[in-house]
C-alpha cells in the first residue's frame, strides 16, 4: 500500500474512533440528565411503606412498584421528590401513587402492590356461605396477605355478629371483605319503637321498612301515627328513636 493511502486509512480510523467516542460521551451525558426509572420505583416503595408505618400499623407492610414504560424519559429532578396520595384514599392491595418533581416540573404515576405480614385469623376447615363463625372455627397464623392489616381479623372476638359472604376453603385468611354484618331486624318485621321524652320512656309499635344490622340505622313505620321515623336498632325487636 502506498504511503499516502496508509495515511488516509489511519486518519479515517482516527476519525471513526473520535466519532464513536463523542457519540458515547453524548449518550452518557444524555443518560446522566435523566432520572433512572428504577430509582423512582425504589423511592415510591420507600414513600408508601413509611406512610403505612406512620399510620400506627404494627404489622410489617411491603410495597412493591409495578412495571413502568421503559420508553419514559424524565429529566433528573433537581429538588426533593414528593409523593402524592389522594386525600382520604383507602390503601388497598393495588393502588397508584404519584411521584412529583417541581424542578423540572413532571409527575410520574407508579402502580403499587401492597402486602402485609401479620398474625391473622384463618379457617381451620371449609365453611359455607352464610356461616356464622366462632373461635373454634379459626386459628391464628403468621401470613403475608394482600393489602393492609386493618383489612383482616386478628382476634376471635371480631367474629361476633358477622357471617361469611361466600364459601371459603381451609386456611383462608379472614378479611373484612369476606364477612358481612348479621341482619338484626328484617324488612316487614314488627318492632317496638322506644323514645325518651323528659325522662319518660315512650313506646309504640312499628314495622321496619328495611333491614338493619346491630346498631345500624333503620326506618320504621309508626303503626299508631302512620308516620315514618328513623332510629337505631338496639335488639332484634327494638328500635331507639331520638325525638
């Protein structure tokens, strides 16, 4: 190969190397200006776990961020990140929280999965729909369950006045969603209306217009005056009315 050709090849090789180096440097610079999505997912997990712990929950709660679109490109936040949970929002097994940056301004919504490790009541054996449960039907086990601790029963005393909404298999953790409050008064049932007036207790006969659970509000037709009143179910045949 002639000297000038060898020189040309050498120069082209140098240019190619320089171009590749510059491209790599530009790509690295561009990436460093972006906020890594994995960092944002980790921040969201820490934020939610701290928020749940601060609510007074003694159980161990785990929050895991779901998948994010890998095509997302967010500028690195120059300030502190802020977590967003809607006011009054109920934390469930699956929810979405916001991660906000003010400089530059952007908000990322992260899907979250919540699980809690706690001692929970579980069924010893299968139970049919509508079954009322007692302490003999359950036992306490350490479990990891979806959602937060206050969604689950931890003491046999919480079974009183409740029944299963659905049939359940042995080992099922008992949640508030799985149980319904027993009906104390049924629609069309005759009840005694009781009201206190000036230290005197007044009674009248009535007919329930709707079902009511223990301590629940219920509308009743006063059979004497034919007026509809509302009161609180005190027992299976007694409704307290405030006049």
